[in-house]
């Protein structure tokens, strides 16, 4: 469709409604623009050097809600925030130029309910198990103790942590927990994030690995079990998916074939009616002309 999305939306104000909020330069922009821009911003803030290959971002583009031309819409238009650089391997990279403390807030911190913190005040991950899933007593004791460990934010330097410790593992879980919260559907293909399969398998109450469609997908349990509010775009995607499934189902049942045949019959009938109407009008014109000629002939005598 050779039409801007904004133009399309504004053609149907009875269906769509736009919301505006100021960006970092106090310029009114659509709300979704700021929301998606912040997702890209926080994604780069999660990295050690505030830098990621564009190829990696492209793999997460759909989950983050980024448009296909995000480099033009977000990077070029915000040259004071982002910069493209050439990486040592020759690939194109995207670098964050300015840190924003207001965005360095964890999803866990946004909801400071009692079940998000342990008795010592440390941040604890919400753990959700499916019905019938049970952990051995020893594993449950380890999990409860692990939840009480200090939580190192993914937005701070963690180079001092020993990667072999449980504290370091809690931070790694926190990185992926935050990353999945940045995605619209709260899930992402495992191959696009990391090969740390053990981290996901060791914490089935936080993450869920789906094998649907022969694709390994890491799902945030909170989102899978509807424990957190869905993003508005996720509802649109769900509706679109249902429409597509209904379309495939109707097509397999031959519904569209019947409709096409019905349309063909209606078009054929309209064509015949139009042809008949044209013939009638032509005959009427001939009749009027013949009457006019008869009057002329009469006047000559």
C-alpha cells in the first residue's frame, strides 16, 4: 500500500484515535513514537558498550515494534541520541550517544508490590508455575534463597561480579527479564537473544520455552499467564492473527470460492442488465428520431 500509515489512520477518525505527547525536545509526536523510541533506547542501554550491530536489532525489530525504516525514523531524526558506526568486523552498528537515568528503571521496580520483594527488601522475580508443575523440596529451598540474593540492575556495570556465582546468574536472569519486557508480545525467538539455554531451563517459573511451530521461543511467564498488562499493539496483532486464521479456515472450506462464484454471477447479471438497458435506450432513441422524421415529411405536404 503506497500510503503513509498516519495518512491511512487519519482517513478513518471514527475507527482510530491518535494520542500525542512531547518527546525529549518537547515536540508533540504520536504516543506510539515515543514508546517505541524508548524501547530502542533501553535496548542499547542494556548492552555493555551501549552498542549493538544493526543486524541484531533487525532480528528483534518485529518484537520491539520497530518499523522497517526505523533507521530513518528514529536514528536519522535523533542524531543527538544515536549514531551509526562501522564495527571491527565491517558490519554496521548502532551506538547510543546519551544516557538517560529516567529510563534506567526496571520493570520489577515499576511494580513494587510485596510479592516483588523478599523479606530483606531485595527485588525478587515473580515466579509462576503451571498447574501440576512441582519442584523438589531441595530445588524450592534453593529458589527461595536465590530470590533473597542482591539484585544487580542490568543498567549498571557488573564487571566486578564473578560469573560463576548465583548473584551473577540472578543478574543474567534480570537482563533477559528486562529484555522480554521491552518486547511487545513478551516473547522472542531463542536464537535471537542468546545460547544460554541453561538460564531459561533453570528458571521455568520466570521463563517458558515454547516449541510451537518447530521454533524455540522464550516467553515471559508473566505475559504468558496474563499477569501483566498487554501492550495495545499486542491486541492488534492478536486480532490480525485471528483474522488470518479465520481466512485460512474459510479458504480451506471453499468459502471464498463460493463468494467468488456468487460475485461472478452478480457481475454477469449486472452486465446483462446494463446491456439490456442500453439496448432499450437505443431503441427509444430510434423511435423518437423516426417520429421526428415523420413530422418533417408531413410538413412538406
